[in-house]
C-alpha cells in the first residue's frame, strides 16, 4: 500500500470540548502520523474558499458560520492508504449514522458539529494541504 498524505481538521465543536488529544490519539493509534499541525481561527473568506465545492449547497452558509465560530486544529496525516483510513476512522458525515468506535459516533453532536474533516480523494488532499501548509512546515518521518 502506498504512503499517502491527507488533510484533517479538528472542528470548533471538538476543540471547544477539549477533545484535541483524544482525536489525535485516534489518528496515531490507526497508524496515521501527524506530520504537520497548527491551531487557527478561520476567516469567513478562508472557510468559503476551503469549502468552495459546496458553494451552491443549502448548508453552505451554516457550514461557513460553524467553521468560523471558534479555533480549529488543522493537520496533515501520513500513512498507508491515509485518505481512506482517515475517512474510515472518522465515520459517516452524520454522527447518528456513524459506526460505533468511529470519531464522529463517539464524539460528534450533529451533522454540522461533526468534530472532524478529512480529505475525500488524492486531488482534494493535495489542494487542502497546500491551502493551509507550506511544504517546509510538513515533517515526514
Ligand atoms: P468533511 O468534508 O467535513 O470531512 O465531511 P464529509 O466529506 O463527510 O461531508 P461533505 O459532504 O464534504 O460536507 C461538508 C460538511 O458540511 C456539513 N454538511 N451538512 N446539513 C447537511 O445536509 C450537511 N451536509 C453536509 C457537514 O458538517 C460536513 O462535514
Ligand atoms: Mg467532504
């Protein structure tokens, strides 16, 4: 299996409830190395650009409002099959439908406040990593 990078966010609801460490522990236990990490508070423009693919969706204004409601942790995860593995441990978008033992099942409150983001494909992973990180800020090991 190829070593991949994926982009991840610990969303405002999880940061506010002091779940950063618990979520990071899930990544590391699954073999996803945290190779870059920082806390940011996204501006409206940053969130709108990040979620540009959802611009026409009815939930877009809510999504931008929520993602700018407080600080988040952004990170790059690296490991075998990292994109799919991260999506698997995150669980379904709606926590009510997420499998037991997934991050969203165990920690998330609602489809909006669903605790984590993870890239869904190689092209989006590359775009999302570059949106928040310089290559010099990423430490593969
Ligand atoms: P994410 O991008 O955050 O990792 O989540 P995802 O791929 O599972 O979901 P996506 O379809 O990309 O949607 C992005 C975020 O928008 C919110 N959403 N709300 N009310 C709704 O029907 C709805 N659908 C999506 C969620 O917070 C989702 O994570
Ligand atoms: Mg998505």
